[in-house]
């Protein structure tokens, strides 16, 4: 068994174990496999093993890397897990199903301008809970205002 599949299987088994032990609901957590530094040949091993949810942190690289695979496999769900620059919003909307890193009004405005009415995209607001200046995200003290504005 390939080491990637062995590691993946161990993680899935741990998730199943803890979900059964502690979950009060029947909904299972969703594992986002971060594929940002791996070549598609290695990612395909995990896809062939049945996994469909992946995360990338760079818009241009993800677009080039995943375009063909997503056309072939419509079940793939791709998450943007890195910061989104406003000049890359259009490509991000073409590439990703879920954007986890909304943190600025400028990005929200660009998304609204580019988003089709029938889109089923999902967006998460990134929150900087530590208030660290070197980290991205909306500050906790500004979160309610930002959500209201969105």
C-alpha cells in the first residue's frame, strides 16, 4: 500500500472512531485534504481511494492544477484555504467551490460583481482571533459589523 493511502486511511479511521465516540448527531465531519504542495499524480491516489474534498492556497496554481481533474470528476469539491487577493477573485470563482478566507470588503465587492445569480458557491469569513497583525482575517471586534455589511 502506498504511504499516502496508508496515512489517509489512518486519518479516516481516527475521524470515524472519534465521530462515533463523541458525536451526538449523525452528520460526519468533512475532511479537507490539503493538496497544495503535491503533484496531481499523488493526489490521484487519494481520489481513486474515494476522497473528493481538497484544499489549495494559491488561486493561479490551483486553477492550472485542478482544471482538467474537475472537468473529468464533477464530484470534486475544491476549497480555497489561503488568502484571496481582489485581483484574483474571478479566477477563484471559476476554480473553487468554497472560499474559506473572506476577510475584506474589497474582496466581497469583487465577488458580488463577478458572482452569477445562480451560483451555489459557499464562502466562509476568516477571523483573526488572536488579533495578530501578521495574520489575515477580520478582527473579532469588527466581526459583527463585517457580517452585517456582507
